[in-house]
C-alpha cells in the first residue's frame, strides 16, 4: 500500500475524476489508514511504499505490478501522468524474495489482472479495452506461466478490470456483467457458473473493487446490497469508507497490491 499523502485530482484520466471538485488529502489519509488497520486487524501483513510528491495517483498501488508465484510482472502505464510510478514499484521487488520481469507492453498491473489459484488449476483473468493492451496479456502469460483469459471491458466507467470483477476466494469471482462485452459475459458465465453477480448500484458504488481472503471481504461501505449478497453466500463483509479516494476513480482494491509467493 502507499499513503495518499500527496493525493489530488490534478488531471482527469477516467470519468470519475473531476479536477474542479475539492479533494481533502488529510481525510483521504485518515480513511486509507482505517483500511490499512482493517487489513492488519484481519491478520494480514502490510508493506508500505513511500509516496512521492508529484505522483498524486500513487495511492492506487494495485497498478504498479502483478505478482504470481513470487514473480512480479511490472507495469507500464498508459498515461504519461502516471508513468513514473512504475519505477518506484520496481524498486520494491528488487530483493531476493521476488523475481521481477520488466514489461514491453502497456499494462496497469493488478488493476487489469486477477489471479485465481484454484480455478481451472490456476487462472489469470485480464482486462483490456481502456488501459492494459491486449499484447500485454500474452506477455503476462509468458512471464508468469499461467493461462491468461482476456476479458473485454466496454464501459468507460469501468476502465480497469478491478472495478468490475474480483476474486472472492481462490476459485470464484464476483462481477458486474454490464462492464463487459456480450461475448466476454458468455466466457465468464462458462468459466464461473457459481459466480456472484453484482447489480448496477453495487458496481457504481465501487463495490467490486474489493479484496477478499476467502472469508472476509473488505469492500466500500456504500456497496450495501453487495455486502448483503456476500453475507448470504457465507462470507463476512467488512465495510470501509473511502469516499475521498473515489474522487480519483478507485476504492479498496486499487489501494492494495497483493504479494503472492
Ligand atoms: N486515478 C487513477 C487512474 O485513473 C485511479 C486508478 C485506480 N486503480 C485501480 N486499480 N483501478 O489511473
């Protein structure tokens, strides 16, 4: 995770960002701190990346790389405003604990990649259409040695995979079908017949931008309907308020890069 100390909306690269709306960076830090404490309280280890002035979107740490089986496939941002973030993430993986693979193709890390270790023997889901480019899916497959399924995003409000789909345990997902092309919706229904499906309200409240450890599902507090659905399915929803960070077009999952050994 990376503190939103320098968070601001200085440019608009997704439909949620409004450069004229006031942003309270101090409140953003408070809300983000609660998220960090929530994860620690659930027993998770959190590593911190030092935020840098001039990189106001660094709080969305999920975009910096995609890590599977101890290998980090690096990011290459679509927009020049975020390009310098990639090198900061790269320094984190410069340790004997990790193997880092530099990308040649445009991709925004875990913003557009999800991993399900128990689905079909270990499956990577990858989004394209707005940020990550299709050739990066093949590059990720070569880097990580797991099959990649390409999913086409069609609604600009859901510009990253992680605002439209999330893994809720090692083998199952929750998603918002409206974010995907008709053919991709068929693919998802075929691969995940038991998926939880979210509605418009859940999706627009950033409900899908969640993290789950298979039992506890940490999600935006505004996604009350989705919380109810998850509860009915046997999960424990853990709501967190992240209203300030919504102004940049992100929520819980965007703030978290998962480290998988
Ligand atoms: N303002 C950031 C952008 O548009 C938000 C990134 C959200 N991160 C995510 N993983 N969806 O790039």
